[in-house]
């Protein structure tokens, strides 16, 4: 079993994580200022001067000419502003990673295997449960925890989050594919490593099954397991569980117990 981790963890020094960021550009509508209203003040009509009376006993009154009333001016009808046809508005493409995802299922619904304790990373990155009667072997920047018979083992490795664009922290959205890319980059040098499709899990991470090959003394045997990837603000935690064919029946229970205990510090 230790050969599994020599191969799988040996690829950690060649990790290459490609980040891509999407910047959403929103159109800004122009602000239309209302036109100034000019108020015309109409001068008041000048007062009329009374005619001076003449001493003539018969004064002749000259009738004042009346001005013709101005014809009423009808307002010019304003053409209605055409509204956009709602059926012709083009659909705006949305990246699948930005579509709100439904609530995720737990990493495993199997009955959890019993825990015998907790391992806390000396560097302060994570803590994880230790399955009962399993042996703990600290590694550089990681830890290997394996059963006494060597048919089931697991390890936790960490990757620092990018400072500018943290991976997998979009709450309420499906982050499984971006987290799966990190897992593939970390473990791709494992012997015959073949990852399955990722699925989101209730703890905010992603789960993916994998298969591989273990060669001992020239004899190859199939192995497989599960990878659980969990993001935090500081790190990305990767828990990989490996089992031989004999230990494969313990995988669901081991994942159920370890998913509940894996936490960033």
C-alpha cells in the first residue's frame, strides 16, 4: 500500500493549476436629464387713457376696433415611442458555473466507519479523523493514514489558494468542475490514474471516484478510491482514499466518516 502513495504523492512537486477568471461586464444605462422649461412672462396690457372731454355739447364717440380672435392651435400629435419586442430580445449566455445549483447530497450516505481519534496538521492547515485501528504516518506537508492489513489508506494534501481569485468559493453555485481540475493536477501522475466525473457535495466541495494500478514485484493489481476536495479561504484540502479490491467495500463508510471530520484550520 505504501507504493500507492509513493506514486500518487510523488507527483505533487509538478502541480500546475490553471486559473481562469470571468469578468462580467454590465451595460450602464445613460441618465437622461429633463429639459429645462422656459417660462414666458406675458406683459400685462397697458392701461387705456380716457379721452379728454370737449366742451362741445355733441361729442362724437369713435368706436374702438376689435381685434379678431386668434384661431385655436391644435397641439401637434406626438408619435408613440415603439417599445422593444420582448420576443426578439436575444438570450444572454450564462456560464454553467454561474447557474445556481440545487442543494448537494452528502459525500456519502453510508454508515460511517468508527473513528479512533483526530489528526491535526502541525502546520495549521487542517484536521481530519483517524479511523479506528489505523496507523498515522506524517509526511512532508501531508499525512498518510492506513489500515493494519494495508487494504485501505487515505491521505490529505493541501494547496494554497490563489490570492487574487480563490477557487471554489462561490456560495450557492456548482464549483465541482473547478475543484476537480485541482485534483487532476495534483494526482495525475499516479500509476494508471483515471478520474471519474466530479459531483458537488453538501460540505461545499466536490467528490470524484478514480481508478488506478498498483504494481508490486512486477505484478499489477487494480486499485481505486475516492477524492474529496474542499475549499477554504486559505487552502484547498484534498482527501484521497485508496483501496484494493479487498478493501473496496469499506470505501463508502470511510468517506462518510472522513467527510464529516475534514476541516480547515
